[in-house]
């Protein structure tokens, strides 16, 4: 029963810590002064004009998603490089070749679909 109490305490602390930090402490530290220009759509002081809901080309979203995917996947190169000295080098080398091959296949696919054209 004692192990369940420990887990319950950790879960309560894990859920309450962000709530306390984000909600309570930020409410105590911020200035609450909602003057009329502050509560407009834009805080720059300019009067909003036109409709804020304009259409963007779908290629912009694809370009951004591809950037995020390749950026996040290349982050995995650093941990691989740090453990390369302590592992079987031949296996690690071929493992990275397969990983880079998958990245290259995704890049070729995006290139063939003409997602990388900025139009």
C-alpha cells in the first residue's frame, strides 16, 4: 500500500506544480491593467482593418511541416554521434545510413510532389 501512496504523491505533485506555477504565481506577478487599446485584436496600437481570416496557400503549411519533420529528425544525429565511440561502429554506421536513407527518401518524395516550391 505504501508504494501506491508514493505514486499518488508523485502524480499529485506532477500535476499541481505546473498549475501552481502557471496560474497562481503568474497571476500574483503580472499587472492587470486591461485598458481599451490592450484588449483590441492587435496590441501594436494600430486599428485593425480587413478580415483576419485570410486564406494561405497550402504549400506554406507543407513547407512548414517538412521543416519541422526534418529539423526534429536531424536532432537525433547528436545523440547518435555521442554514443558512436562506445558502440559497435560498423552497426552504428549502417544504422545511421538507414536513417539518412529514410530522410533522403522523404526529401525525394517531397521534391517529386513539388512541395518545396515556394509559390
